C-alpha cells in the first residue's frame, strides 16, 4: 500500500465486496424491516471518557467489547504494531486483532466486518477495508481470530472508531453486498491511551466545514492533470458528506470544461469505497482518476465540477440532485458555478465512447 503523499490520497485500494455501491433497490427489504434495522444498528449513547490507566498497567491489553443481542458472539480486541508486538503508542500503521467466540451455533457463511473512521489531518476519514475476500471475515467454528491491517494513514490519527458489522449471508463478490444484511453489533475507540469499549465521544469527529448550501463537498479543490490512462483529473484530497448517504440513491462526480471535455464517475469507484455505509460528517479519499471524453488537460480552461445523487433504476425520470458545485482553474477552485461567459462547445461522442458519460463499477451499470 502507498504510504507517501497526502494523508487522504495515500489510501489503499479496497477490493472485492467492499468497493462497490450497494445492491440494486430490488434486493432491499421492506420499509418496515429497514426501519427496524435502523433502530437495531443505531449507535449506543456515547460513554464517558475512559479513565487513564493506572501507573504500570498495560495500556494496550485485550479488552472485552459490549456486543448487541442481535449476534450470538463475544468479542475481545487489541491493537498490535507490525512487529507483532503489543502497540505502545498511537501509530499511523497498526493491526486491529479481534478474537470472536460463538455463543451458540452460527449460520454457515457468517461474517464479522469492520468499519473504520479516523480523525487525521483535520478530517473524519472513513478508511475502506484493505482486505479483499470473504474468507478474511468468515467466522468458523466456536472461535475465530480476525484482523484488520491499517497501513494507509500517512500520519498518526488523533483517534479511530471501529464498528463491528455482523452478517449471516456470505458476500463472495462485490455485486451482492446489501447494507440491510449487516448489523453493527459493537464499537471501540482507539486513542493515545489505547483501545476502549464503545464509540468515541461525539466531539471526536466534528462535522466538516462545507461551503454554504453544500451537503457534499471537497476537502480541498486542489488538483492536477495527468496524461496517464488517457488523461484526467487527480485530486489532492477527498469528498465530505455532511449527511449520511441514502441507500436508495447513486452518488457521482461530474465535470464539463470550456474546451468541451466532460465526464462523470460513480463516487464508489473513484474512492474505492462502499459509499452507503459512510457515517454522516465523514470523508472519503478521491483515490481514482476522473477522466472523460475529450480528456481534460491543463489546456481545458475552466471546468465546472458537480457532486450529485440520483434515484436508482428503474426510476430515472427525476433529474439528479446537485449537492455541490465548484469552478476549477489553474490547479485549484472556488465553490459555486463558473462565472459567465462559460461557453461549452457541443462534442459528439465517437462510437463506443458512451462509457464516458458515467463510468461505473458494480452491478448497477448504466
């Protein structure tokens, strides 16, 4: 995994099961079931700040987590460095190890996944899972030892919150992951004094400061152009969500430039993340390249960038909702549309170039 570069853009790539948008709307449960599940997955009230350990006491010893009644499991977690020794300080690279004991028979294919967000570089960064296959999360027998390797943070975070999500149906590829099949059953907070049971205090993750009227925005509009893979934008930072993404909408980033270059891409594919599980107030790193046809370049002039969401198929009649707009120029940008005159020539797409209208990964391809 890359370790250099900006603290956001240094994120690793999330592979199968974790990088795709949620399953199509037809696979969702009923509204009543979704309401019930939302109540079950709601985070418990934030606990009081953990007491500092007594002098000479181990700071990073394993701790037992409080597990919700919806899963017949007991979880004990601790943190290690990559030298397989107990961690002695907050580090930018660490391993979260959790021992899981079954309290009764488990369904075949039961899994326990982790959702991680860290306060780093002034951003509430949602860190996509860096493991790629179902066997990395599978619960087998009466006891399983699982681990989460975190290597993509360039600097030590101020705090990290991990949520443990339990599912009873296996997820063997990225096309079949449904958010309503996972239930958050436990949380833990990692700070400089060690790992504590329960979520971090609310003030650990202050909401992002977005321009007025924005519900989704960039952490920084700084960008560069690359000629790799046909040319496109590379962003220094990420995208922040003031509100939690809705399960029934697709999220995209699109642009149009004065020279006619234009394109769009699904946010799940350009961030290598499952967008629909990102908590409110969190950010995703823009790790992918935003390209189009014709390809944007430093000669494209001003470019308008929009962050949008739209209803899923088959309901495509409504226009996409715009959550934020930027005018990009000279490697940076300003919130709001580009000032007039902004004349965009009409460019006919050649045969086979329809993919540039909206590049998507996952099952819901347009």
